[in-house]
C-alpha cells in the first residue's frame, strides 16, 4: 500500500514539474486576405497573391465577387487611358532624347492630362477591390464559431492538457 502511494505521488510530481512552460497563440483564420499598404497587393498566409489568385478566392463568395466585378468597366477605361497617356508622354521625350530639336511638348502635356483623367478610374477599381476583400473577410469571420477546445497533449518529454480558444 505504501509503495502504491509513493509511485502515485512520484508520477503526480513528474506531471506537475515536467513541463512548466506556458504560451498563448491567437487562432487567426488562415483564409483571410490581408490588404497591404498603399495598394502594394494582397496576402494570404504571408504569401503575396497574384491578381488571378485573388479573383479565384473572391469567387468562393459570390457577394464579394459581384463587388469586385462591379469595377470591370472602370478597369478597362483606367488601363486604356493610362496606356494612351503614357505613350503621349513617352513619344516626345523619346524624340527629344534622340536629338530632335523640336519635340512635341504639347503632346506630352496632353498625355499628362489624360493620365490625370485616369486617376479617378484607378481609385474606383482599387476601392471596389478593397470593398470586395473586406466583404470576403467579414463573411469568413461571421461564419467562424467561437469555441473552446480541450485536448490531452503528449510531447517527447511532457504530458498535459491543452486548452485552445
């Protein structure tokens, strides 16, 4: 009887003092999309997303995808105006760099004006994309259930209970 108590107390002290480390982890959803600063892009799990990967993620949430698709016409106009404005600026500068004495500076000024016109269209595209990503993330967070999970943990040198929130 005495040996049984000693073994039980020894095992209890072993469990108590074998692993005295504590940690706290946040349980973030791994599917949320992170918006990087200054329209630098979007990330999931610390991986930078290409535009087609972002679209495929947004397609899983139809409401977010519809918001994203709403900027389709603005995207076409924005990119077209940017290309035309850039060409109008680049052509006179190229001629000037090649040694032409009389480049068409009026054409460069017109290109600058065209680029200025394209800025609101780019902002519309960026705003709709951010709104779609926010909608996607909000829906994911709304579908998550907050629950506590208690499990038995065994490691190479420790045994214990693990409580996750």
